C-alpha cells in the first residue's frame, strides 16, 4: 500500500472514458466548442486492464466512470463488463444525462446502482446558455427513468453568479421531492478559469453565500460524511440531504483519496498540479512487468497532492473527468 506522510492513499479511481462531450458548459470550456475524442485514446481493453492493474497496485476500492461525457463513448459497455468482476466496493458513473434514457439498459445490465447527473438549472433558457448543448426535458426524463429502474441519483449543480443562482432553491426543491441528493459544487479554478481570475471572481459563489440562500427557505444541520469525502453534507430534517463540495471555502486536500486516469493514458494525482504521469504503455505489458513500474509512478502521483488547499490547475476538466 502506498501512503504519504499525511496518511493519504489512493482509494477512489476516476476514469475518463473519453474526452468527447456533447455539451460545452461555460465553466468547463471557454469557446463554446464541444470537445471531441482524442485520436490516441486508450481502447476499452487497455483501459480495463489498466483499471485492474491500478486496483491491485494502489488498493483502489471505488471506481467512477466519467468523461467528457461517458455515455457518448462506444467503449462504455465493454469497460463496464470488464470491471464488473473486480469486486470493487462501488462502481458509479457521472453523466450530463442527455443520453441517459437511451443508455439505461446498458447501465442496469452492468449492475450500476448509482449515478451523478450534472444539472445546473431547471430553466430551459438558462440550461441552453450554460450547457451550450442538449435539451433539458430529455435530461429530466432520463433521470426519472433511471430512478424508476432503481438507480440512486445524485444531482450535481455548479452555482454561478449571474447565471443560475436563482435556481438553487428550485433545484433543491426538485431533488428533495424525489429523494435525490443535490450536490452543489463550488466553481473551480480549472482550465481557462485558472487563467482568468476576473471571470472566476465574478461568477464564484462561496459556501457561506450558498447556505445563506438555502437558509431562506430551509432549516438544515450538518450531517456526518466519510473521512475522505469531498462534500460537506447537510440534513434538512424529515425532508432529505444535500451536500456542498466547497473546494475553495473548506479545502479537503488533507484527506483526498482520488486518483484520475485520463482517456489517453495519463495519471493525475491532483487537479491542482500540472504534473501527470504516463501509464498507457504499461497497460500493454504483462502484470509482473507493469505493476512495479506502476507503483513507482503512483508514489510520484501521490506526492503531487496539495498539502492544504486547492490552488487551481491549467488542465481542462473535461480531459480528466469531474
């Protein structure tokens, strides 16, 4: 087991199945252009082998499949089939929900029990303005079908000043009524927002400001969460829960257990570090050759983690998943 001096180790692996996405969200890409799959993306077979190697080398317990948008990838079904026998504690998926209804049979057949759906507003016009793609009604229908199929739903919202702050309470109402848990994610200094501090400051909503808005309608209290959780969790008595990933207001770097694998075969130990470690070729090697080299790279990736707080990163979030 690889552990750093703060007692951190990699428990949670996020795999970016593809960098392609059918959205171009304003907080993710600056120019409104949808990202396409890179020409050198790993095959489903290589990615599955890599996940198995990382599970063994790092002691990974939980896997989340991300993108880009994972549901646009033709590799989805093959990867899900390949990782199912790994006996992980949890396999989940993050999606924008646009193709959720269409791909739901694949997820159910693979045994996926929970998903996170990125949804920043219930207003169709604001939806088009933020996502710059997709259709709100299709997403809501996909969420309802997934819930009816027995999947546990979390909804991810990025509150943005001037764009969707008025949607905080409507989205919370929507989730509480249906038994979904809403996760608010503070805007992150990633990609173009790491370079454009003015835009970041204009749009950023802090934990304190967010809770003030929620407190106008609901009484809430802080609830327990796992030690290495990225979200602060709150209970609205007799109604449900919501969470806040407050990477700026309440940094969680001291307990972070996440490792990310890009679709092109790079390991990222920390979103706030420009360092990345090439592992794609190792996944083509036999296990006895790949594991020692992989463990050496994992030591370096773990050392990339920030000591205290997230300070921003130049990497575009779509390239390595959320």
